[in-house]
């Protein structure tokens, strides 16, 4: 993903207030955290506490929970494909309600505060309504507000394009607003308050002994996307990594340090594995008996990508009798289309047969420690073998090893790997 973003070094230096003596933190509260008046008042107390502890605080909020969906339903009640520009005008009101209510609540607890829409802090985006990208942040009068002791409350998920039209950043976009504000202000930390207390070694619904991580690297978090995306908009993690914004995920309902997403340090290398990610959205396609000659891979995958289908893992076997087998995975939603294309290709290239399998899952071991520890892959394969789990495909990258297995082994596979790499918490 490419961020169309001015490098920080080019930024208006006057905007950089973070290296003043007072720490500057950006806090983001999601929909459930501001889901009622009581919760908004609870958020106001937390923000006031952070300010009284000696921080400058910028707060980014989402719409109250359910509000964005309610607004979408209203528009779709009129027409199935509402005008995108008007949708953004509509959806941005959700966050506008929350900034005003939170600022009122802050003033009630004696905390000077000022609310701003995305347009008012000049979050400038392109004009891709519904999925706009931030190009730059001017900051408006945020800096003066902070310096005079006010808490600045910014509407998440929205900006304006060069014409001044309201834009929105895509579902879950308030996380990205928070990180972008933190980058623009050179904040010391961006804290994402949500309804979970951090990032876990795996999904606790699959493995109840999953443990909350104190720290994880940006790279690992991105590789854990299949789990992490439920916690954070993944785009915001890429953004934070790129602009070096320490990101902390924590609960707005319980006390705790949450999980810090940051750069690698030496301690983190000791932990070989950060966690076990998995994806149930995969499907596998195999074309057998393809005449082995230069251009085989291209003739098979060219038409697939030509139809905008993304291919994940690829395996080509060593040729035998001048023919080879070729297997790859795609998103399950693309399976039918990919199968159809592959059958056509098989006729063109004179392959023997095409087979597909939707009943697979991908299990991945993720950890920066893999770089400096040998034997992780064999430990993984041994653990799966011990449980009689057959591995259908394997792929590796610097900090991840993924295997494709039958979907009936999802839970057993995750728990086995979790146990084998000592990730479980003591019960
Ligand atoms: N309110 C928007 C949504 O529901 C943005 C956000 O909450 O981050 O997607
Ligand atoms: Mg969210």
C-alpha cells in the first residue's frame, strides 16, 4: 500500500509540538467506547485524567456504535447505490455528533476542550469518496489549543478534498485518523482504546489459553492481520510503521497497559514467535500435467491476475515426464471464477486436469525472532505431524511460515502450534 503522504521532514515545522516538554498523546475511542452518554462521560473522565497526569491530549472519536450502519441504512432506504459524495456528507455526521458530546462532557468535568471536524483540522484527502486517502494535515489551530491547555477533540474517519468536499476514509477509518494526527503532531504515542484489552497470541475463541502480548512489532502485527484486523484497521498499522508512531491498543473498559505496537528491540528477538494467525478465507486450485516449458507459470497465472484475482501461495512441482503440476491459493470468494479461468487455460495449454478445494485453511506462525533462530520450521512441521495433520502446501517469508491444511484441523492445528511454541498463558 502506498501512502500519498508528504514525508515528515517536509512538514511545516510549526506543527511539530511533540518535542515540547509535555508529552503529547493521541487517544482514539471507538464506537462502543462512546456508545452511550454514560460511556462518553466515562471517556471524558479518562481524558481528563491523562491531561491531569501532565500530557497534552488530542482525542479522535468514532461515531457512536451502530450509528454509521444506521445512516447507511437510511440512505439505502432511498436508493440502492446512493451518490458517493452525499454518502460522505451523511456518514461524517456520525463522528460530528460524538466530538460535540465529548467536548460538552469534558467541559462538565472541568477540562477545557474544543471539537473539530476533519475539515476544520484540514485533513486533506484525495477525492475518492468512501475510501479517501489522506494527503496532508495542516492542523488548523490544534497547536495553539494544545499550548493553551485545551484538549483537542477530532472527528475520526473524515477529511476534505481540494474542493472542500467532505470525504470519508473507509470503514474503521478513525484508527487511521488517529495515527495520521499522531504522525503530523509528532506525538509520543497513539493510543487506540477499544473493547478488547490488547493483541493476543492467537484468537482466544479458538485457543482459550491465548495470551495478551505486551509488545509486538509493526511487521508482526501486519502479518497477524487476519487476527489484528479485528482490533485495528490494518491501514493504520502500516501508516504507524511508516511514520514511526508508537501505537498502543488498550481497553476503554478495563485498566491495563494493553499491547504496544512498535519497532523491534533486542528483547523481542528472544521471543521466537509472536503468535499464530489463521485464515479461513482460502481456496486451493491445482492444474495437473502441464507441459513443462518456459512461460508455464505465466500462462497459468497471467489470466488469473488479468481478472484481478489475487494469488497467495504458489507451488510448482519438479517436472516428471516433461509435465508438471501447479497449485495456488486464492480468496474463497474468487474460487469459482478462478476455477473457470483455469479450466480454459488447461484446454489452451493442453494440461491433463484441474482440481479445486475450498475446504482448506491457512495457519501461520509469525515472529521476528525467526530471523535469528534456526529450526522453527521443523519444530512447526513436527508438531503438526505428531497430531497427524497433513500439510498440503508450505510457504515462508522472513518472519512468517504458513501451511495449508484441511479446514477440519483449524482448531487442533492452532492449539498444537500455540502449545508447541510455548505461547499459552498459565491457567
Ligand atoms: N464510524 C466509522 C465506521 O463505523 C469509522 C470508525 O468507526 O472508525 O466504520
Ligand atoms: Mg474500529
